[in-house]
């Protein structure tokens, strides 16, 4: 027995499962982006994408954009906006972007529930 209406949409009363947010930012990532946006990157927005490279096949890519492109998803979390390349959306659903400061390095990191593995150096991943 089908629960769809004649046009293929779910029947009334049947709740649809909510999709996870495309991306979320930790407090540390949001604070770092606020600082970058205020100093030297005024008027720019960080664009996050995924490119094919590295040992495992995919790598996170970050570039600056003056405005959202036609293929960008606009994500706002904790009062900070980032752009996500639409082609990367399926790879990034539910990802949390963080900013970590370590003794010898600092930078943005991604906790991605879609990752099935990473290469030994940590620069690329596969889904």
C-alpha cells in the first residue's frame, strides 16, 4: 500500500525526517572567521568545496569569494556566513567545521560523518 498522493508527494500526516544541516561551525571556527572577515578579508566570504586529489581521492578546498556564485549554498551559523559549492554538498552534509590551534600549526578542520576513511597524512578522504 502506498502512502503517496497522486502527484508523488508524501500523503498528509506522514512526517518526513528532517535533513541534517549542510554544515555547522564550532565557536572556535566562527570566531576565527569573524577575525578574518574583519581584517584583510572585508567584503569576502569563505567558499568551501571538495576537489579530486590526494591519496584517498577527495580533499577539502577553501577559497575566498566576493559574492555567492550561482552554484553556491549559503550557510549561516553562529552569525557567520560561509559558502558551500553545490557540487560538494552531498559530500559535506552534516559536517562540522572547527578551528584548531596546536603547538606547531593551526587551521580549519572538518569532522565529516560521510567520510569512510582518510589517507595516512590526513590531507584527503574518501566517502
